[in-house]
C-alpha cells in the first residue's frame, strides 16, 4: 500500500517537471542525404521505462523494408507485415536479438518479435538478398529518426542532463552530453 502511494506521488512529481522538445539537425557526410540517423537519449541512471504495450510496425512493400530504419524503445514488439504479392522472410544475424528468424509468409500476414535488449538489428530477407532494413532498440522513450534534410524532433523530453547518441546504418556513431532545459537544439555531424 505504502509502495503504491509512493509510486503515485512519484508519477505526480514527474508530471509536474517541465518538458520540452529536443530538436536539431544531423549532417550525414558522404551519403546521399541525411535521412535514417537515429537520435536518442541513452540510458538514464536510476531510471527505468516500462515496455510499451503498443506494437511498432515494419512493412515489406515493393521489395523494400519500410521504413528503412525503425527506432523503438527496448521491450517493444514489432509486427512484421508483408504487403507484396511474393513471399518474404525476416531474419537478423545479430546476437542482441538472438539472431531471430521468423520464417516466410505471404501477403496480408504478419509475424512478431519482441526486442528485449538494446540492439541495432540488421533485418534481412532470405528470399531477396538485396533487401536490408534496421531496427534500433533504445533504452528510453526519447528517440527520433532524421528526415532527408537531417532534421529531427524528440517531443516531451524532461529537463535534465543527458547523453544523446546518434546511430546511422553506415556512418560512425557519435554522442554528446546535453543539458535539456525547455526547447533545446542540438546538432550533430557524422561521417565514415
Ligand atoms: Cu523478401
């Protein structure tokens, strides 16, 4: 009972903290455009986040993974859809997601996988070796993926001192110590 009351109080306090928007641009050097960089707040010491109940969705359409890069919070279940008239498969060679292989399925069906660890998972399809996608499972609910112009927006970020990380499928990852106070702008540049 006491514990429950504490939780309610803690939630109330958290709700009263001011929150803003973390936004900016990631300049991706040496690639076609600045899309597909994942910007996220790294694990916050002493803070844990419950796994989201809502599923995320990764589609296979016109023989590509859509979106190409999908950031999610650790604990999220992803539904893998097939929107093509051909069979698709999804597997990952990465240990952080136990090298899952969901089998092969036709249009209109989907298979699911829950990402239990922080992970930068490459997605591949055994039927179409040229297909490649990425799921980036991050430890906080504060993440975004850049548009072609490199811009990103992470909404409802509480004030505080954080490590903000940037991941990209082909460029070198980077990070910055960031003090968030209301609406805060942080820009990055990444290269090979
Ligand atoms: Cu395929």
